[in-house]
C-alpha cells in the first residue's frame, strides 16, 4: 500500500519564514522599543485619529484629507476585521520565530491574515494623500513603519502585512470614488460697462436697512464718512422698505443707487435700479452678502474703489412671476431674483451649513448639515414643467453656481444667460435611505436622486396646497406657481476691474 506523502509548507509560507528569519537576524537595539511603541500607538486607530485631529485644525485640503483618510481607514478596518479575518483563519508567528526581546506580548488572538494595523495605516495615508499629496508623502513613512512593525514584533507574517496593505489601498481608492475631488472653479469673468464715476459719493443715493445683518449704530456715520457727498436714507423698523427704496432711487440728482442690507434688500434695490435705469452699488451690509461677494464688492474698501473709478459690469437678472391666492382667482406679481430661489428643505440646509462652517469648513459642514436636514425632513410634491415629482429640494440659481453638486457656493460669472436648476427627488423607492447613503459617501451629485440641469425658463406649480417659496432669502407663503426666466444684462452693478 502506497503511503500518501505529507505536503510541505506552500510557497507563501516558505517566503514568510525566510523573511521572518531575516528580521530575526537583526541585532537588538533601541529600534526594537521604537517599533513596539509605534505598533501600540496604532492600536484601534488611535495614531490615525490623532493625526486627523491635527490635520483638521487647518481648513481646506488638510481638513478634507483628514476626513477622507478616516473614512478610508474605517472601510479598511471593517473589511479586514469583520470579513477576511473570519474567512481566512491563520495562526500567528510563534515565539521561536523571533528573539524573545523582540516578540510582542501579549500576542493578539485573532486570525493573523490579514493585518488590520497595515490595512488601517495604508488606508489613512493613501486616502489623505489622494486629497493632499504633500500630507500623503509625510504620512507614508509612518504608515510603512506601522506595517513593518507588525512583522518586527512577531504579530504578523509578511504576507499578512502585504494583504492588509492592499486592502487599505483599495479602501482608499473606493473612498475617493465616494468623495470625488472637486474640479477647480472657473476664473471670475465680468462684462465691463461704463458707469458714472462717484468721487466722494457725488450723485450716489444709498438706502440703508437698519434690520440688515451687520447694521450698527455707527454704520450710517461710517458710510457718510467714506461717501461724504452721498445722500443716505436710513430705513428703520416699521417703515415701508419698498417705498423708501423707490424714494431713494428718485432722489433729485441721483445717478447711481447704493444699498446696504441683506440679500432680500439688495434684490428689492436691484428691482428699483432696473426700473429707473440706474447702476447699483451693492455694499456688504447683510449676513451672507452673496451678491456683493459675487460682484467683487465683498468689502467696503472694494465698493468705494469701484464707485470712485466708475468701474462697473453687467449682470443677468432672474424674473420670477408668482401666482398666489385662491386657485380660481390668483394674484400675480413679478419679482427680480439676483441669486437663488428654493422650495423644500434647502433653506434649512443652508442655515445649518453656515452655522457649522466656521468650525468644520465648507465641505464637512455641508455633509453634516445635509445629513441633519434630511434625517427628519419630509419631501414636497411639485409639478416641474408639467411633470409631477416628490422633492426634497427644488433649487433655482440665477447663473451657474459651483461646485456642481448639492451645495452651491460661488458664482464666477454673473451674465451666463442660464438658470441653474437642481432637484433632489424622492420619487425612487427607499428615497430616504438613498439620500442619506449618498450624503455619507459624497455621491449626491452623481446619485439617481439628483438632477442637475440648466434652462432659460422653468415653471414650478404646487400639487394641491400652496407652497412656500424663498427668493433671495425672503420667504413667500401661499404660492401656487412660480415661473422663472432670464433677463440678459438687465442690471448694471459697480465692480472693481482690477
């Protein structure tokens, strides 16, 4: 009877033992304590959480790199510890394989294949590096050191480390697919046009809304100081803002209209400027100053410079025809939209994002705000250009905003002739789960629930009960329909040209 020959160790095991013998041959020294401490520091991801906390202290790419590194690490850790360690049981190296002074104690009891420390280390470094290559290069030696420390201390075979590192790199790449790098915004472009020079404010009439976000008792005096020749009309609470803006625009000798206030006030002043063919000087007097920022007059110094030199540009305006009141006898009104209009949860999203932004930065603040908003929100049913939709958000921007996702922030061009239409729908099955998953993975812009289009006109109608429409931050209740169109080069506004 022929005996069955016992199989020897496979190729991978032979390579592992050969490499471990090489590590074992290293003389002892301070490096042994270093690698033990480095390996222990990475237990439960503590080293990478600490690194992320330091990176998050710096806004912009470092903070975004920290977020992506942690997400990649979490994915790699979950796949390794809850997946492969169960599917691929393997004994760890034995004490006789390494000198006793080098061997980790106590040794982990879970499967040796693959290395969770290596997966987390490589995932964090690669994930952060894909966002910020400089940080990735700085983290790479630390991540490689952690991975090697698992062999040096006898916690893993080299193949465990290689496999874990591959899982970490794969998790980082998947994470980057979830959180795509935003393309750079286009350069600012403005169409210059002549406008009256206003040295010292001569010929300028300014309306000041005392309810504006940044108004103080010193505001009117400060404006009079920088525009000593201007007519300044301060509108207090209880006065008719629309009537006062009209009175300011028609003040004798007025050749340009200035406005200090929030976006709603600026929109009302823009309507008066268009009506009376006056250039508009937008001063940063609101809480957010969206149009002033886009116009290049986000500071008083910039506004004064543009006015004194007569530097101006042309902007398109949105014309919004609103129907309110009873279905059989609606009342029509036409509004001017300089920035945005929305129905649904968008105003709540913006409010939360602006509150969180100073602490978290724009990208992370947008994610947290969106998650909080949509966890408890409910969709609205609307008819959009004749098609019925259940919507979380219906957003219309006057002009193309960037980034091209759920959280528009900046508008480099004010006369591109388009309406930026964004809808996040709830028409699909499992609508809330789809939405929250896309928020967590940063794929809202590419999800089936998101519809990004451009148009020259669009009509929104309520499906039953009236809706609340916010135009440039001002809420209008009882709206039954709203039709938007673009009036090209409808407004001249002061804007510094250099």
